[in-house]
């Protein structure tokens, strides 16, 4: 059970932990697709951490930025592997910004006038899937101004744009497992 799952997590991500996600998502209901950007703050848990690895679950990675600079990355099987510009020491932090697009997948549901997610968080944002690591999140949802948004956490603000869209910003300060985000 849980020991085997944790053991598998330790093998795939032994050198860092995520402590915060900042996610922007823009669904396109008509095309049944979405674009997103996930900023991930990590802390090294091992000396010499040189890469970050996350599942992509059929998301198409467009760009990765670390330390303000575009960074080399590769997709190997179903994992995004980000090469850090320098090795991290224990407790040293880094931030990766990942831009991507996606479409219908498990947990992502499109209707004629709505879009929602249920579990399967890592199918609409870049994150660690395992239930053990916990992190805080800010979730920014950009939708047509007539739409209403609901998400985990507290609604911080809604901002209207000149494009007849609005951005709703939700914050969950208490760290949770990623499958509870949405």
C-alpha cells in the first residue's frame, strides 16, 4: 500500500520537494483545449540536485524558464525533465516556470458552456502526482467575463480585462496534496 507508493515517489524525486505552485489556466471551451503556465518553487533535499522531473500526462510543453532564463528541457516517456542551470545544495531553492497546452484528458471535463476538473490535477497543471508531498497554491483562471469560477481556497480577486475576459485568483495557503487542487 502506502509504503510502496512512497517508495516509488522516493525513487523518481529523491532530490527536491515542491513547496508552492502558482498556476494560470485559460480554457477554450469551444476548442475543448486550454493553455497554462505553472510556476513551481522547489527546495533541494539532496546535495547536487541538477534536474527536476515531473509527469506531463499528455500536456504539450512549450517553454521552461529557470532563474529568469529559458532553460533546456526534455520529455522522456511521460516525464518533463528540467536541467537546472546550477546544482542546488540542500535547502537551496529554485523556481521553474513552465508553459504548456492541453486538451481533453482524465479529470478534465468540457461542456458547451463550462469547464471543470476533478482529481487528476496533473493533467491540467505541471505537478507531482503522489499524495504525500503537499504544497500551497495560487490558481489564476482566465475565462469569458460572463463565466463564474469556483476553486479550492479563498477567492482573492477578480479582474476584468478589455478583452471581455476576467481573471479569478484563488489562494490555498495551507499545503495540500495536488489531487485536491482545482
